[in-house]
C-alpha cells in the first residue's frame, strides 16, 4: 500500500542527496503517485549540520519537493513521553528520533527511516521499503 504522506528521517534525506540508487528509485516512484513528503525542523537542522555550503542548493531543491512541518508543544510533549518510556530499555536512541516519531504520530503518517531499531514505538508506522 502506498502512503499518501511520509515523514522523512534524516538518513533517508542523506541517501537521496548522495543519490543512492535504491532510495532515489523508491522516492521517484512515490513522487509519481503523489506521495507528500514531510520534513521537520530537526531533519533540516541535521542535514545542514553535515552539509558543505556548496551542497546547499541541492539540499534546498530536495526540501522544496517536501512539505516542511513545524514542531509544536504537543509534538514536543509526545517526544518527551517517548523518551521517558523507551530510553532505559533502548539505549542509543537520540532525542531527535523521539521527535521524529512524535512528528509521524502527530501527522498520522508513516516514518521512512533506515534505522528501524530507533523506533520501537508501537503507535507509529514505519514505512517498509
């Protein structure tokens, strides 16, 4: 089943920018069926933190294909609840991952990630690639 909307994890965005063939092919097939891609400020910040200035044009071109969503206090609250619930049992999950999970939950759509182990939450859906 093809999702109408997907939240993109940073690792997927990086693979798209690196032009990883399998990821680009999947992305383009989703574009064809008019899937809407959502990126949150955390992903934008992480991508720019690792990008060279000469790459900014490509980064913006990719982000222009996406809908940028804002974070609100409800999403922040949910991210904190996830962190409180899972941090002890699942070592190595960053606060950014909890925020992405909360974003997917808030927008009621799957999260496209390559780091499935960072998302043990049972109330979100991970996009199967």
